[in-house]
């Protein structure tokens, strides 16, 4: 269910089809029943965990459903969606969040990957350290950062004050001006190691000879990066960017723990808003499942549209370069 | 490649630059490790010290009372047990399901194979978020298993299976078919070929799947949170710790929360340190490398 696990598959190129076997050489196909039985568990899981919920959503988009009673409301959910400013604000917040996250995380991951690629002493240790946050549960990292961002006794404020960078303590999580920054710090911390690793793997496949000849031609480090590393990495970069974009749009677990969308709805991204509609919040247990289902579809469409637009742009850039 | 590198001689200027870059990496590492170290070390502080704050990372006085309190008063023994059941359950199920399916997808040709495979792929891209937990929850209530951890284990394994099936299928594709044929000639049935010949050869990918699915189960948060809304005794660590935070007396229980968070991250960190190869390998296996 974790988005992270689903993500990295998209990188996989289409698998090599099974080798064609000469009909005459081939043994008689057998074990059809066994094969069917072996496939059954995963098919049952596919039906229950993926297909059934998907169909279920369509069943309820025209209903007002509070978890106990479902009442058909026709197109009321649709009209409500178009006039629901909270939802559209959460869409804007999602875009804002995704934009800033990508602007920070991709260059950071790229720079770190380039540094690691210099084969400095202890590179594999650094790589492991940068990757470490990605193995920790997002919910726990969210919690760790709540401690760090705490206003009075949080260590971040204390350090900033000790160093003298700041006079009065910042209320990171409750201040309209800082909540998004706090969420951003958490998501960059938790995620950049992932993308760094993709870049590092991509760079190891760039031939050493290319670097050597560029050195002989007298290219400096910056030139080498822009003229060799970046162009040769572009296929990887494109895939990683797509993963990062779809990933950023789907983030809400860490935000839920850190700010729960607050203050006000400053960090209320769309999937978090939907979660609250479907499962109720602590202070408002009223569930609006039918409406939430419709918004979920809308959110999926938005993410899909962004992915398609990105792919078109990436392709266009490909033709130009 | 490393050999080529070793031949390079650096000028003094380059050496300085490399030294500075190294320092930059050390600095970044400290920044990245800091939050985790802060919590782990903080879990040995007295609550008094935590609440006062200050920029001390190391405890003034080391105590383990927080762990004893968490274990005995705050139900952490139960949370830990649940986390273990959840992660091991997801791991075992994922291993069984995905290797069988991956093997069949790789070796068998049957009607509709491409379509089924396509559906698996499609549902990795379709993401409707948390809404799909609602029908699953109602289903669990319907068949009356919602008072156990079973639905969380099953649905988590079911939700993540596609990834592992793909990993497994890719790996089986690289195992020569001649092996299967030889086994068949020797009289193995289809299942025996899988179980006795192929499965032992899948060890690297089994390790990757085991570790990724263990982490998936251990770190699962939203689903167990929804499924254990009313039952504290079913909560895994991720949910249990966060419930303390929402409990209202937030500030008072900082020491318990620090200890709880540490209990939740130490096992996965140990697994990561021991098997980091598989974590990082699994991420990029057959992916960027092609």
C-alpha cells in the first residue's frame, strides 16, 4: 500500500518476453491446473484489494453516505465539488507543496549523487546515511519532527537561538508563514535519499572513458557536469522526475502526523482533506464518504493529468535536444 | 572502474577541493542523521530535561526508565507484538504469493495472461488514496475479522503484491528455461519444478522481497490506524506512538513518546544496517540499470 513501493516499479523497462521455443522441440505443456492454483492467491488479492474498492467508489459517488445510511443525492455531490473552495484550495496547496518539494529535492539529490560519484573516502557510508530516512516509517518521521519543531522546548529553535540566528522562538507548526516550510523540511529529509540512489545508480553506468577524455580535453568540473553527466543521465532523470512528481502529489501521511493540515488549512493537501472526509476527524466525526469518493476520483484524475502533461513535455524536450 | 580511478593523480588544488567536498558530505550526513540520533538519545533523558528543552543532544543523566514505563504502562509490549505480527505476516504472505505468481507469469502461456498482467500494472498507477480503505474495512466487518489483525495483514500484502510479483517475474525470466525442461524430463510436476528447482535459485530476489515487505508491514500507518480506530490492543507501534501524541496530555508524555518512537525505528534500522545491500538493490533492481 505504501506509495514508495509502487513507485519504483515504473522505472522497470518492459520485461523480456519469454523466449520463443520451437514448437517441435518443446515438451508437451503440462501443469495447467497447478499453474492456475498457484496464480489464484494473487488473483484473489487483486480482486479484493484493488478492483473491488475501485468499483465500490463508483457505486457511492452519487450518494450521501455517512458510514451507516446511504442516501442517493443525484448530482448534488458534483455541484458541491465545483463550489467547494476548501477542496480547490487543497488542490492549490498540493500543487504548491509538490512544486517546492521538487524544486528542492531533485537538485539536492542530484548534487549529492554527483558528490558520491567522486569516490571520496567513505562514499558508501554516506550513501547509506542519506538513504536511511527512507526506511523509517513516514508516520514516525513525522512524529520525530514534531519534537524537533516544538516551539518552546524543540531543539531546532534552541539551536537557532544558541547560534544567534533567531531572537524569539518560531512557532513552526502553528504559524501560517512557517508550517509549509516545516512540512517541506520533513519531506525533503525523508525523501531525497531515494532519488539520490536512482541518480547514483544511473551515474555508475556512465562510462569512465567519457570522463577521462573530457579531462584530457581540459574540461573543468562544472563543464563536465553540464556537458557530460547531465545529458547522459537524462533518461534516468526523466523517469526519476516522473516518480518524484507523482510521489509528491500523493504525499499526505507525514503531513497528517506533523500538522494534520493546519494551521487553518495551510498544509491541507487534497489527499489529506479526502481522508478526513472519509474517516472523520477527531473534532468532527461526521463522515461524508460519497462525497469523499467523488473527490478521490477527481484527485486521481488530477494526478493522472499532471503525469500525462509531464510526459508530453518530456517528450517534446527530447525532440528538441 | 575502481581500478581506473586509483591511477588518477590529484594535484594539490584538486586535493583541497576533494577535501572540502568530503567535509560537505560529512556535514550533510550529520544533518540527515541528527533527527534520528536526537530521538534515540532523547529517549534516555528524563522527562524534565526533555520538557525544558535546550540544545543538548546527549542526556545529562542516562536513564532507561522511559522504556520501562512505555513497556509496562503505555501498552508498548502489545504494540511491539502487533508490529511484529503485522510485518512478519506481510512478509511471509508476500513471499509465498509473489514467487508463485511471478513463476507462473514467467513460464506459462495462457489465455488472458497479458490482460491480467495489464490489470496488475494499471492498478499500480491508479491511486485513489485512502478511499479504498473504506470498502476494505466494511468488508472486514462483514466477514467479522475486524477484531483481529488479520485484515490489516491480508490487505497490506494484497496492496503491495504487484511490486513483488514484478520483481520475481523479472528474476525468473533470467533463469534458463532449460532447467525447467530438465526437471520436467526427470519427472517433476509443474509445482515440484517451482518448489525444488526454481525457488532455491531465487534467493537474492527472495531476500529483496522479504526485506521490502517486512519494512512495508512494519511502517504501515494509515491502514492499521483506520482498522484499529476503536481497539487499542490491535495497534502496531506506528499507530500506538502517534495516538499518544493525540491523546491530549501530549507534553507530559514526551519521554514515553521518545522511547516509543525509538522502539519503532530501532528494529528497522538494524535490519537496514545489516541488509542495506538488499534495500538499495531492491529499489533499483532491474530498474535504472535496465
